[in-house]
């Protein structure tokens, strides 16, 4: 498979000068789009879409057709590797992901199977190929997976949790069991990302939704080593973007973990991040997703404020600080993307 390694997105991740920052959104394919809802109804559910390469490709392409983002992130889910490892996985309306038999003991952890992504997650590779066939060469195709701590949180809690009490109990009371779990998940995450790179993903994202709930001490001890291991497995197969939600207090450590890009949420100053670390990594972000719930003129105003603060410095990928809310008006996504695409090179002025 031939691919363009000189896209706007990839140049930004290499911190090369670009005329404007590339733009894409976490969860840019999803429930806020009527065309997505139509495909989900046709498929009969979320997991059915994930497992069908043609449907996964279709919903990946939908926002690109409608809005013209610079990158397409494959429609999939971070928990699919857990299902391949032997855990039962359901998606329930109004509740989200549920793992009915969570891991609560050493025996549970030891029962997880080691997977080969090229076999157990082959449909992800097929979806990447189908998506690439529908993309313009200038659009960067992204793969992704969940970071080890986030996968552990879901696996031990049995779904989304506010307190993360069970995973913390395992972490503090049975550190040997917890480390066996994290070691296995690090290998799974890294291999899954590397497999996606081998199947056409031009860059990959490691999402850590829950590690930001840890203190810095616990993050450095219990989460960071395993994220670093996952990134090491990918190596130079593709540029890596590392995202820790609510991770401003561990930013030093995330930057040092070994990725080409770091995504930050809306609670940090991205211009300050670039000033402090821009000679080491590119930065992605970071409009508050809730701004897209307001009127388009507010979206334009806040988007321009971030662009002005960054000032055209290299190494910036424009995006949200997290995913698109399902209540978002597509017109506000269009306002966001169009504002970024209208941005002029630093010092030249902006088109109106």
C-alpha cells in the first residue's frame, strides 16, 4: 500500500513549518451526525459497526466528506482488545461499555489470553484498508488504542467508574497482580498500535482516559512505565500521539514518555505547552468540546483565540481537548474546522 508521508498532519507532527495547523477532532465520527445514526441503525448496534470493516470505514469517512478534516481516525473502540483477550464486552444504551465479569483476582488476570492483533483484530486492519481507499492522499489516516491504565480501569471496574475503587484496591493491595495485568496490557496496546501502523495507519494515538485521576506519584509509578512500554513497541513504525485526559499535573512525564506528539485537554494553556516543550514534541489541542454546544460565532471566536495564542509556531495540531459531545450541532463542527482551515501563516493576516 502506497501512502503519502508528507501530509500536513505528518509535517506538523515533525514540527516542520506549515501554512496552517492541521485539524481533526476526537470522536469526529459519532452520534452527533445523522448519517452515523443511520449506519448504526442499519448495523444493529455499536459493536456490529466496529466488527464490520466496510461499515467502520464508512463512518470514519463521513465527517471527512462533510467537514474536510486533515486526518481521519479509524472508527473503532479502545475496549476491543479486552474482548479479544477473553473478556465479555457489551455496549448498553444509556450506560455505555459493560464488562459483566470484571477482573478481581490474580486468577482472573492470569486467565487473560495473549493476542495476535493480525489474527484477533484482523477486522481493524481490514477497516484501515477500506478507509484508505476512500481517502484523498492529503488526509492522514490515524489508528489508536487505549493506554494500559485505562484498559485496566475498565477491565477491573467492569465499565465506567467515578471512583475507580476496585482498580485502586488492586493497585495498592495486590501490586504483583496489578503489575502482571499492566504488563500484559502494555504488550497488547503496543502490538495493536504497531499492527495498525503495518496496515496503513500513518500515525497512532494512545488514549489514556483515566490515568489523569491519579496523583503524579501514582501516575509515575503505576501508569507511566506501561504507557512508555506500549509506545516503545510501536517504535518508529508511525508517529505516536499520547493523550492523558486531565493530565496537566503529569505533563512533564507525558512529554518524556517517548512520543512525537502530546495531546492536551482544555484545562491547560497550549501556547505555554509549546513554549515549554515545543523543541521536543508537537502538541495537539485544545478547544473545550463544550464550546461546540454554543452558537457558531462563539466557536469561531474561541478557535481564533487559540490560533492567535499559538501564533503559527510549528508543531501544533488543532483539535478539541477531548471528544465531540453527542448533543453538538454539526454546524458548530463546521465552524471550528472552517476557522482553522482559513488560518493564515503567522504574520500574514487571516482571511475573512
